[in-house]
C-alpha cells in the first residue's frame, strides 16, 4: 500500500478515482475505462475535442460510479451470480472466436486479464438482474399509447422510394493497373454469362462475391437514394424487379446488381411499424426510470471523487 501511494504521488495521480460507500474505484481502473472509451471512438474515426476532454472524463467516472452503486444494491438485495454463471458466459464469449489465440490477442489489446474479464462479467450480470427486477419488468407500453404515437408523428413514418437488391462484387482498387481491372471485369463477364444461362444469382453471389453480403446471397436489403455510392445507386434504381444490370464500376470494384423488389414512396402502415414504436417507447421509459433510480441511489450514497 505504501509503495502504491508513493507511486501515485510520484506521477501526480491519485490512488483512487472515486470511493463509493467505502468501496474504492482505483485510478488505474478509471484510466482503463477511459482508454477503452477513446479506442471505441477512434475505431469510428472520431476524436475527443480538447474542450470536451474534462466532460468526457467525468462521464466515464460517473458511469463507473453508477455501475458500482447498482452492483452494491444488487448485493444488498441478495442477487447472486455463481461461478458457474460466469464460466458459462465466458465460454459463450470464447466461442465467438474459433481460434483461442484470437481471444487472447483481443484481451491483450484491451490490457485485460481473463480474471478481470470474469469479474466484469459477474458485476454486469448482477447489474442486469437487478435492473430487470427493479425497472424492466415494471415498464409497460399499451396498444393505445403506441397507436397514439403513430397518429401524432406521421412525418416519422414516411418512407422514400426504395429497392431491395443483391450484388456480386469483384474488388479492385480505383488506381489499379489496367491488367488487374481487366482481370476483375472478366470474372464478372463469366458470371454474367452464367446468369444469362439461367443460373441462380444468390448462389453465384455466395460463391464469388467479395462483399460480406455474399453470406446472404449478396442481399443488401432495402435501401433508399443517398445510401449507396452514386454509380451503384443509379444502376439499381434504373432496374426493373427481377432484372440484372450490366457491369457497374465503383471505387470498390466491379458489380453485377439484381433488383428483387421496389417500394414506392409513401407512409408506412401502422402494422408495419407498431413493434418498433413499442420498443422505442419502452426503451425511453426504461431510460427515464433508470435515471430516477440512479438519482435515488445517489441521494443516500457517500461518494468521493478524485478525478479533475
């Protein structure tokens, strides 16, 4: 403890970021959470502006405090998470990575040990169980409420003209050599010949497309104008349902596009959107109740903060 305190003094950082009802949240854990938050933003191509850095630090700290408060309440209420529960959840996480080394690499990139991960799983599971009991199961959204929202917000349910399309993509960089472009294009010529001969578009997309959508037979779902790059959009919206385009070039490479369905612009029907409205209203209520619940916990808690 003395060594830790001396180290904290030497680098100018406090030992703890906060103390919640006597439970310490270490400054090291705070920095770890902050680093993770920044990494997530950077993965989306975003940075934290200088004038918002203090605000972000406080948001991360408050999130840690809130989690600790809810976890402490779960302990008070006797909500137990067993080692078996944690091991089962950990096994489910590991199953997402066929290669065990990939799982270890991700842990290393997050500067996390497996024991720390297990601790987080246990805390998260207890928090989820408590919130389910105290908030989620008590929130109700009635059919009348859903219909009223639909009637009061018609502008939210306007649908633009849309098409549902599949495609086959052969990747080639825009600045690739002419030979590479010709080779990529020739692959699509061969695929187009098979389509003209009656081959199934989805099967060929699954076998040959270099887009992740190949797993779904090249299906891109419905999309409106402005969602795809211009050349792709122009070709897709010019096609009649059931027809296939000529070869289309974009910055991604060369495409063959098949339009499966067209939907005219108009207002989505109530039956089409009622589940989504109900989910949104329910989530809004849950969030509102969560804020009130946390305020209640904070009112009776002793919280000390040490992060500037």
